[in-house]
């Protein structure tokens, strides 16, 4: 089975990266293997110290997907600006942002509103099983995530089987807007962050937080700083005490938080967001 040997200064923690809540289609077995569906591939990977053992994808794909080409040490050094983030970096050191397929990422975060991670995982798996293609890997069948046209074809009634609730019409409506998936990806990629954010929010069910998640996890716009209840609580307790801790998050507060993050941590504040989120417990 092929392997990749990490360089001495190439920080990477596979378990933390795949369990921190940024992806929804990976599962870990008791013997340390992670199995996941990425695009049209079913993959498995495990880490033993500085060695990654994998199957189902070429080494170039593994390096790209897990952002192994990013100088994580330099990124973390640039954002290690205060004692609190320093502690979060120490706790989750080696966490990397993965490069997710954009359309699947968009639908994932449309399905994430008012939901916990197990529920989001179930919804994404249901959409893939209902609309995607079956792929066999090691004697077991998995399902790829469907293109927008495949979701449009099943219609509202077909999506009802996926138990998406009020998010079903959002997913269906967005599939009708993204008629050319590759052209849509290229459009978002070439737009500056703020313009790309506004463009994404044209999709049904995509608000500020979902747009920032999609930009951060699928389009590598690292200045995006998604704000949910956990991040808001951390920011209020550690950095912005003037925020109200007990009222619903307003768009004005959201903008205050994300702009503070950009000013405080710079162009890689999106990486900070994931380290804050990963370190939120304990």
C-alpha cells in the first residue's frame, strides 16, 4: 500500500483534521483507518507518526486535499498573537484545512442550519444515497455526492425522502441555480472575498455563516471567518466583551466579529477559526 512520509517540519494531525467538524463524510474504524468519499473517489488513510498510508487516490490528490502543500508552521506562527490562540494551537497542532469539493460543501452547509454534526452527516449521506452513484470499495458500496442536475432531476418529492425538513427546497432551489458546476466554481474562485461572499448568498439557504464556511473550506479564501454560537461565545469571552452573550446573533455583530478577526489575525484568520472551534471543549 502506498505511503507518504511527512517532512520533519511538515505538521499534520490526521485525526484532528478529520474529526474537528469541517467535513461530514469521513468515518474512523477502531484500528485507526479513516474511510471517506471525496468527489468520485472512495479513499482510506491512516497516520502512524510521520507516515501516511492510503488507498483509493494518488499521492498528488492526498497532498492537495489535505493541504500538505501549505506551510502550516508559517501560518500558525503568523496568527500566534495572544495567549488564548496560542493555547488552542498547542492543543490542536497539526490540524489542516481540507480542500472540499465546492458543490458538496455548499449543500453540506445549507443542510447545517440549526443542526448538530451527526444530523448533518445523516442528511448528506441521504442525499448521496438518493441521488448519487454507487461505488464499490473493499467489498462495500458507498455513494458519491450528486451533481446539481441529479438533484434537480429527483425534484422536491425525491428530496423529501432525505428528510431535510425546510432545507429541502433550499437544496433543490440551489441545484437549479448552479446549472454549470464548473463555471460556477471558476466564478467564485476568481472573485475577491467580499464579492464571492455576496455571490454565494444568492443560493437558496446560504446566509453569512454558510457562505463563509464554503469560502473557507472549498475555495481557500482564508480571510473568511465563519461565526456560529461557539465562535461567538469564544470571541465574546476572550476578545470582544462588549458583545451581548445572551441574545441572537445579529448581522451587525457577525460583521463586528469577522472584521476584528481579520484585523487581529490577518489573512489567515480562517485557520484561526478552525483552531478556536477545535479547541472549544476542554
